C-alpha cells in the first residue's frame, strides 16, 4: 500500500495557497534545494520523518494526522476538526 502522504501534502499546500518554493522557504530549507525536496515528498520519491511532517503540517495549518490518513472521508473529517481548534 502506498503512503497517502504525497497526495495529502500536495492538497494541504494547495489549500494553503502556497507554492512548493513558499513552503520550503517557510520551513527554512536552503533555497537551492528546498523546492526539489518538497517536490520529492509530493511525488513519493522520498518521505519525511515524523518531525518534518509535523513541521510541514504546522506551516500548512493542518493536523499532522491529515497527512497520514489513508481514508478520504476520514481525512476530510480530520481537516474539518482541525479547523475548529
């Protein structure tokens, strides 16, 4: 089973109206490699560890659980619950 993280990360970034470059900058990545790193996470070529996933979720304004949820309906509920907090 493939990780849901690449799709969820891209969705969360788009919901936040951020480009890959903007996200990488907010995470403090090196300008020359940051966008490539985000792209690799979104394509599933590389996976972030939990602490990086948590940082990305915080920057994007979503619960970290949303990034790992493999059920679409539950992911929507997690996102909605996170907006109530």
